C-alpha cells in the first residue's frame, strides 16, 4: 500500500472492481464517438457536406471539454458515482433526441450538447474514481479501463451496421441510446475509497471567504503592531482593501483554477500540443469511414472490418503498453510523442494507397499509436503538475482542447469540403501532427539533457572527498 495525501492507497483490491466498472461505462458510452460517421452519414449527407458534420462533432468536443469548468464542484457535491450516472443518462437522452432529428440544429442539441456534456461528466469522474485507488499501478489501471472503450469500438460498428440494415436510422440510434444506459450498472460500483463528509458548496464558499477576511484582518493588524523596518515600509501578500468585489472574485477564481500554470511556457506547449493531437484524432474518426467507402471503394462490411481492426489494435496496446513503459520507465510525455509520430506516419501512408492489405496494416498501426496518446493524455499532465495543481492542470487542458477543436477542427472540415478530397484532408491532419512533433522533440531533448546534467552534478556533490565534505559539516 502507498500513502497519498495522508491516506492509505490500496493500489488494487476493490480498485480493480472500479476499473472493470469504468471499462463497462467506457465501452457503452465513450465508444459512441467512434461510430459517428457510420451512424449519421446518410442523415447528414456527410459525403456532400463535411462542414456541418465537422461542426456537430466539434461542438460536441467543445461541450465535453468545457464541462471541466465546473466538474470539480459537481464531484465534490454529488460524488463520482452520481456524476458518472448522470453522464450516462445525458448520453442516452441526447441519442434519443437524435433519433427524431430532421434538421442540423436538432443534431447540435442532441449530439453536440447532451451527448458532449454527458461524456464530459463521465471522463473526469471515472478518472478520479480510479485515481483514488491506485498509485504505482495507476498507468495499468487507466489502460485497462480505457480498453473498455476499445472493446466497444470493435463490436459497436457491427451493431450499428446491423441495425441500420434491418431497422433503419431511427432504430439504430435508439439501440445505441439503450446501450448507453447499461453504463448505469457500472456506475453502481464506483464506491469511494474513503467516503467524504457531506459537502455544501455554498457553505464552503462562505467559510472560505470568512477565513480569508479573518486572515486579512490578522495580517493588517500584524503590520500595524510590528515596528517599522526597512525605511518604514511593509508588504502584505493579502488582497488590498480597496480592490473591487469583481477583482477579488476574479483573483480567487484564478487561484481556484490554478491559472498561474499559464505562466509556464512548457505547460502551454503540453496542453496545446495534446489539444492539436486530440483535434486531429477527432477529425480522423469522422472521415475515416468515408475515406474507406468513397476513396478506397470498400463496401460497408469491409469498412466496419477496418474500423474493428483499428479498435482491436487499440485494445491490445491499451493493455500491454502501460506494462512495457512502466518497466522501461519511459516518461509519459515521450510515449505520447512517439504515438503522435506513429499517427503521422500512418496518415501519410494511408493517403497514398487504396490497397486493402496496406490499409489493414495502417489500421493496425493507427490503433497501436492511438492507444499511446489516449492512455498518456491525463498521465502527462499529472507527471508535470504538482499534486495540488493537478485538478487545475486537467481543467485547463480540457479547455484548451475545447478551444482548439472548434477552430482547427472546423478548418480541417473546410479543407475537406473545399478540396472535395479525403486524401487532402488526411494530409492536413498530418500537418497538424507534424507541428506537434517538430515543437516537442527539441524541447524534450533539451529537458532530458538538462536533467542528465543536473543528475551528474548531484552525483559529483554526493561523492565528494572527505577533505571537501569536512568543512561543510563544520559549517553546518
């Protein structure tokens, strides 16, 4: 067992039941995103108008990521189990609304808002449930839980194709809505490790403000009583009394969201780079079925097979990759970078061929490298940020994804419509991935060299000669 924030972390036990429950939730809800193109292609006429489909998926990602603004208070007030269950209900409701949609704005309300917001509630609440049970085995636990989404991506395309062929669009979407409700069964097992005391946000905010005011009064009193020093000047870290209410609330909001992280250029590089990779992945998920159908000329059965190959490779490496990287002690961000480079190579090769064996091979590579980026997304943030800044870092990362996906994602959709070519769209995605590789590689190498140099200096200091160490001992 490990100690985490003053409590005992079992690093297993009931935590593995929580992991299995999260895998069920991901399998029946998170995997819905992977069949958007297959499920809504005919209704949205995606082959003729990619811009509208890109708008719907990008708004979905926007709602998903901007839910991070208030997910913290929701989890504190209602616990991860209830938040995850609410997310499953919203996903099912959104898909039910989409089954009766006849216009584009109907899909924006049902899929973009309800499904996006529901998935935004599911992702952080399930991650926090796992995080409370694991420490050293956290990477493996996250990989196993995310493998549930991969399992869904293997079987759900075939389910969608079956329902579309036999029951039409409405029957297929309603079937997916019913499937998402099975996530409620998994949410039942998200038992908190140490059940927290009942949390009242309104009372908590009042107590926080009263405490800050009390601390400010004590600090001002200390300044008045203390004799003047340093030419009669004294400084206080508390907020000035003449600061307006809006300024005080803005300052406290900045502290609550850990906005001081934005002063770090490396943190900017991390969240923007991961947001660009996330955007390229979302766009690829949308256009890949249409590329196979209209550019490669495959029928729906072969298209579903290729998507299942991607998902199968994704599942296998979500289970194997954490074990390999933990044993070799490869940093999470390096693994994420290697996955991005693999996605870049696969995109370029995929754009240059319509051969079935080559496409199957690239589908395997895409699944392998995609797992590296998915698993190490939150883990990269957790490795860089201190524990007290982790919640703010995750929230800022989600917000950056929401902003970039609506800008760059719409640009990629416009490129597809303007060029009328899925191959050009794949090249545009490759440019986005290449930009991340070019920026991250020298930075990671420079940081590696600096860490190695600092380690060498610390070892030289540790193994000093007795003649050098004796004065230090006497001085202390």
